[in-house]
């Protein structure tokens, strides 16, 4: 199918025309015409809504993590608790920054970030925790970080090259979550 054919699927990738690589002219034309879409071009294809849903679920996860870390920050008690409680606050702030970045990306994709408190725990990949013992708090946070690591890893694979900006964002967040998990694992030995 020729790149200038009107029936060409505008979401198709560049194609080989004989021995030459050519861009999909229909997709380029659609990008020129749809200025109100901002960064969203036809190449996002039908999976844009799926990506927005994945990001909203991750937003819920990050917000639940903020709440869990904040609770643990204020309620941690014990010999080693003050230093760890301060680190819980550092982690809460990092998770809040992740939530902000996810919400911003959702808006860039033409979606609406879902901050509804009524459904946060239902949509979150990680659970809220109200443990009272420091070791149990650390374990709960380690479990949540491991769940987030798995969720982000799967999302990165699913998104692949469909949305490189979102993939890079998720890779950045994944790196932070891996660092948090290592710190929490070390704290369990204290």
C-alpha cells in the first residue's frame, strides 16, 4: 500500500518502499491538521486510552504509597525508629513526586488524572498498611515497592515503542522504586 494512499492506516509505522525507507505521509498530514491534540499524534493509535488507564492505576498506587509512608513516618516507634521514620518521609515525598509526574503525563495524553479518594485503594496495585510495629511497617513498604517494581516492569514491556515518553517516565520511576526496595531490605536487617 502506498504511503500517500488515502486508505492508508495513519497509525502504521514508516514503511519500506522498494529499497528506501519512507514516512507515512497520511500520518504526517494528520499531525499537521490536529493542532488541538498537542503532543498526541495518530501514531499513538488505539492504545492511548489503555496507557491512560495504566497510568491512572499507577497514580492510585503512588498516592496510596504516599499515605502509607506518611502514616508510618508519624507512627514509627522504637530504638531505630527516628532515622527510619525520617526515611519514610523521604520515600513519601518521592512517591508524591512520582504521582505528580504520572498525573502530568496523563494530561499530556489527553486524559484526566483520577485522584478520587473513593477508589484509590481499589485501583492501587499496592495495599495501604496500618502496622504498629516498625519491622512490620518496613515489610509492608518492601512488599508495596516490590509490587510497584513488578507493575512498572510489566507496563514498560507492554508499552514498548508505542509511547517512548511514557516508557522513559516509567523507567525513571522504576529505578527509584528499586532503590527504595533495596533500602527497605537493608532496614530489615537492623
